[in-house]
C-alpha cells in the first residue's frame, strides 16, 4: 500500500477557497465521508451501550459476583434461579485452549511455509485455499462437527459422546487457523529481505535464517496473530453451540461435553421473557464477551504498533 | 573447495526437517477442508434438484424444498448491502483520502478492528437491543439486515480502502494540478480506477453475510414460514438458520435433506468467494501501473 502523499493537503487550503458550486459539493462530500469514517466509532460504542442497556438492571439489581464467577449452577429457569457462569467460562476456555494447542503450531507452520518456502504458483494457491477455509460459515462447521466429527470421535476413541471439548476444539482450531496464518504471514513478510540476505551471506541455511533472524524480528506480529486467533475462538458461537455438547460441566478430559458463554446466549435468548432477570443475565454474558474481546483486540493492536516503533 | 563439513550437513538436515514439517502443517490444514467439502457434496448431492431449490418445505420441515430460505437469504443480503456499502465506502474514502494521522483516525481504525472482532452473538444482542427494541423495527428483515450490515462493515471498509490506496498518488496530483477539488478528483479519478477492487470487497461481503447465523436468529429469521417475504418488515426464513434449525431443533429430518441444505449454503458462499478471488487475480494481471 502506497500512502497518499501529504502534499495533497494543499488542495483545500484557503488559496483553493473559490466558493463555486464545485467548492460547496466538495465541502458536503468531505462531511459525508467524515460521517462514514466516524460511524465505525459510533457503531462500536453503540454495541457497548445497547448491550449494557439491556443488561444493566440485572447487573445493578441481581448480579452476585461471587455466584457469577464462582458457581457452576446456571439455573435461570428454576423456581429459585441461580446465575453461576463458572462452568460456561471454563467451557469457553477449555474449548478455546484445545483449539489453540492444535491451531497455533499448525497456523504458524503454514505461515512460515507460505512466507519462507513456497514460491510462485504454490504460494498463491495456498493463500487462496486459506482464504476459502476462512469463508466456510460457522453453522456449516457446527453441522460438520455434529454429522461428520461426532461419529468419527465415538468410533476412534470408543467414547459414548462425540460432541465434546475435542470436537468443538478441533473445529474451532480449523476456524481460527486462517486469521492466524494470514496475520502471521503478514508479519513475516514485513521483515526486510536485507535481514535474510545478511544472514544467508554469513552461511546460514534457510532454517537458521528463519529461526535466528526472521522469527525474532517478527515476534510481535506473531504474538498479535495468536491473540486474534484466541479472540476468534473465544467469540465463536454457532459451531461451538452445535459441536460442544452444550452440557453444563467442568470438563476433566477432552471427551467431556461443555457449554460455552456464546452458545448459552444463542440457545436461551429466544425463550426468554424480555426485560426479566434471565434476559438481563444473558446480556451480562454479552457484556463480558464484549469486554474480553475488546481487550484482546486492543492488546493485539498495541503489540503490532510496537513493531512500528522499533 | 566447498566440501560440506559435518556441521553444514547437520544444518541442512535440520532445514529439510523444518521444511517437511511446515509442509505437513499446510497439508494438515488443507486436507480437512477438502474432506469436508467432498463429504457434503457426496451426502448432500442427491438431495439437490430443481424441486428442492424452488418449492417450500413440507411436513414440518422434514420434506420438500428450501425456496423460502433461499429467497429470504437473498433479501437479507441485499438489504444489508444497501445499508453497509454506502457507509463502508464513505468510511474508506475518508480513511484513504482525507484522514490525517491523528488520534481520531487511530480510534476509527481500532473501532474497525473491534467491529470485526466482536463475537457474532454480541452483534446479535446489539441488534436485539438497538434495532428490534429501541428503534422499533421488531423482528424483521430490516432489523436482521442492519445487524448484518454493522457486522460486515469492516469487510467493505478494508477492501475499499485497499483498492483506493492502490491508485497511484500521481493520478491525484495530476488532477489537482488541473484545479479540480478533492471531491472531483475522487469522483472522476480515484473511484473509476478502484471501482473493480471495491466490487471485490462487496462480493466478499455477500459471501460473509449469506453464511452468518447468530446475528439473524433473534432479529428477523424464523424457522418455518412458507410465504415469501413481501416487505422489509416481514420475518423470513434464511438458509443458515434453516440449517441450524433442522440440524438441531427438528427431529425426523432425513439426513440427506440436512446435507443438501449445508451443500447449497457452502456452495453459495464458496462460489461468491471464488468469484471475488478470481476477479482480484484478474484485476491484478490487468494493472497498468
């Protein structure tokens, strides 16, 4: 990307103030596109405001932090409702963790292969395949988890239930891989070729160049890639809902079913009385999800910005 | 003169092992996708027929076709595009052609990253809180499409910004030197030179919004309605939600039918993506500068 030169700013200095029709159109257009630019901020603030607005009554009125973070009893529809989200948080964490265990090495491997080894047509083809992988809709992944992975896991590992941490984790790993691969590859590409040439001139093999020069030089970008992958996994909804078994449970092995934060909202919001405690509790889960992903994205952005400063 | 020492040989061995490992990683990522697409095609293929595509479902969704879901998805995507393309293109023009490097611009960029990173179910909650309840659109195509529009806005912005910035600065300078205003330059020089790149982004957005489920399930999608939507205030069936519903909520749906719906959905999405990608590759080969 070539940045547009700053010299263009001269185009709207006082000298250009000619007040004909074109000048007024120019002003109006400038304000319109400015409004478009600012809309992104309006929307992100809007998301926070509207989700908080629906959850606020619950947060101020009935939220018991100790129960919310310390109890696994999520019983919003019982006579004496309790809202313990611990099992949901652990469920999300275990599925995301399993996904990352598989997906981080895999994605970084693919990124290294595409950026450092593959050339020409191979490289373009692989990049397109990764892009295609990113395009598969989440509900299709969930369906794959239910209809293809489920019997496969039951048969291979001889377990009673195939909708579990492992199933959702594998699916999620494949879903998070494209974003990690793409961003890690960008980070690797950003390392100047002169670094590689200098190392090669000293007699380093391709692997030594990667291991001792390219990876240390791009570690911030790689870290950002992993963070965004975690964010992606953390927020995934339909696939996790369909493939995790959706059972409130503290998992002790990858073969246990779990329930995720996102999946709980998706499964329960439709049957909830608007404005009630259950409604508010689900929006509170939404606030939690928003805040955590916001922090992850912000951290990734700061980490990437760190590269620019070096 | 260049006899390999044991140390050299070891280095090369390590390099070959590394290359093989990375290659295997790539294969491990690509193979599952091919298996998934092949399985969907084999198991869902027999269900696909003209009748399947163009008749409504029957017998509590256990038989018949997907016509209302197909039409509903088209409605949702078109209305979402009408809302998000103008806003997204305006935002991209601002960021590429006007925005100075200041705090506001950095905040806008951060907001775009976050719009893309916020979980889809949180977008759904936003859609319910804002469009369905606060702005009174009710559960309707309008509410669902606006939710989709906000969610896919980053796709349009990022693709458009990229294609605007690919127009060489010299083009703009030449135009300014003729006495054109900034808007005239954008309108007559920058946009015509980047319109096809913008189109690529729009096609990509079609593919994204057609596949989304969570943002529409509480804002406008419904499980079973045989009538086609008449206005944006109607509820509608949608392919993605239909797949979710018959796969998890409805019993007695033949496997072939579910695979058929999954196959149609993934075909639309991948086809749109393929069109977008090949269009981009073609444009790159045409580039005159």
